[in-house]
C-alpha cells in the first residue's frame, strides 16, 4: 500500500510559479513504479499533466510542455511538480499518482488557482 499526500497548492497570479510536492508513506516509491501528476479543472474530467517512468523518461501534456517539470527524490520518498509561467487555465485540483504492478494509488489532491 502506498499513501500519497499532496501539498504546495494555492493562489498564484498569472505568470507565477508553484512547486507541488507529493509525500509517499506506507511504502517506498520503487524505481520501477511509474509516478505522475494529474489535474481536474473545475467542471471537467481528470487529465494527465506529467508522468515519469522507470527509465527516467518523462511525458507531458502538450499544454504544459516547457513550463512544468516532474521529478522525484528517492531518498525522501517524494515526487514534485515544478510549475512555471502559470496560466488561468492551469487552475485545477492536482493529484499525485503512483502505478505499481498496474495498481493505481492516488492522493486527495491540492488546489491550484491561477488568478489576478
């Protein structure tokens, strides 16, 4: 079992930056696990933001390429999402995800609001 807790969300002005953190407990995040961030904008479905696979390769949604960066820190059992040049359309609840042996683990999410 993996428990995930996101933090770092909040209100930010357009053009600003935020760093989301995802703390894992109950189990180490193994190198073979796939880790990712998803988001759910108001009134819409959940969508992929970024994924980091075992080889170190990353995949980003087209809408965030060049602005967001996913990373992980093995020693601290953490996953991060650095978000730069934020836009109002980035407003959403952001969820951390770990996939282990085809089982999905999710956090409860953290709200990011981009508004002036």
